């Protein structure tokens, strides 16, 4: 989602680093889709081995049975199919320079993958069109957008900007402004939907320390809080300082500081995503 957001912000810009960044974004999107495809397949395979009580390497027959006979398998197969379609559509749309079509098409596919993921989550227990399912779907999308923006900015875009554009420009200011606003909006979505999910799944605040699910959730919340603090630093101190620097050296130093903070924030978000993956394997209290 972070790649798509960046592609959207760059439409209509003419920065000297734009083409180099676009190539990086293209490779990152394809790599991300491949990793997601492998992760979904491995999760289906592992779940099959657990459910069938067979050795991991012998799980193929059970995996095929699960894919064809269970809603978990149907959802996983749908996610795999959507990811394959996205990998096929990516080079077709990218090479033709259809930026808006690319963002819309790939965004729709990724939102559909998130919907397939919700089918095997706790929110789906109340029905496919329930508030719980909608909250979980929006939580996945907002978290993917926030983390994606941070990963892409700190790892792909801003290092290239630092190398190819010594002085601040209108395009740089536009990118940094869009990054900050979108990340803030995604964070608001994460907090709102996360609070809704926690209120629905936990019996009370005591569950955060008394049960395994709550303890992992608490760890995730602490990591998210660290990421919020780092993002707040960049939004209110780092970004304004890098754009308002009075000299070239100060501007470059300010952008390097922004990149460093983004990378630390990315580590915190990556660990929060690991905690979220662990939550999926644990039953909430009362389930």
C-alpha cells in the first residue's frame, strides 16, 4: 500500500529523482507481492499440517483437501489467486505508464486480498458484513498503509532524493507533506479500528496482562506507541527543520535525520506486525 500511495503522490511531478524512484517502487511492489504469495501459501501448508496432524513435508494431500473443503482454504486460495493476478497486472500497467490506472487496479486487488484475509479472522465470526468484519478489514488496510509509507519513504524514496537532489525543492516538499498527512490519517484509522477490535475481543483491561492474547496485544500496543512517538517527532520537528534549513548542508543533515527516524520507526512497525501475526494464532478470551 505504501508503494501505491507514493506512486499516487508522484503523479504530475517532474523531480530529477522521480524516474529512479519509480523503478525502485516497481521492484519493491513485485517483491512484496511475491513475499505475500509465499507467506499465504506457507500459512495454508502449515495450518494443513497442524489440522491433519501430519509431518510438515507430508501435508500436500491435507492442504489440497483443506483448500477445497473449508472456508479457511477457500479464503487462502482466493488470496493466492488475487496475488497472482496482481503480479501479472503489475508489469502490464507499469510499462504503459498508466499511473492512475495502476494505482486504482492494484489498490483494488490488494483491498480484495485484505478482505480474503478477514474471512479467516476473528471478525468474520459475526458475519461477512458485520461491523466486526469491517473494522478488521479497515484495520488491516490502515496498518498496511502506515507501515508501507514508512518502509517506502525511509528505505526507497528519501535516500534516492538525498543522493540526487542536494537542495530542497517543491517536489520534495510535496512528497514530504503528502507522506506526513497520509501517515497521520492511516494512524488515526489504526487507532480507531484497533480500539474497536480490542473492545470487542477483550473482556476488560485486566486481560492485557492475565491472558496470552492480551499480553501479545499489549506488546503490540507498546510498539505502536513507540512508532507514534517517532512519527510525531518527524511530523512536528524533523520535517519542518529539513524544509526550512537555511543552508544546503543543514537541509541535507535534516533529511538524513528524517530518514534515520523513519528507519527506527520501520523497525518498531515491523515488530508490531510480527505481534499482529502472533495474535492471529491465539484465541481471544472467551473464544
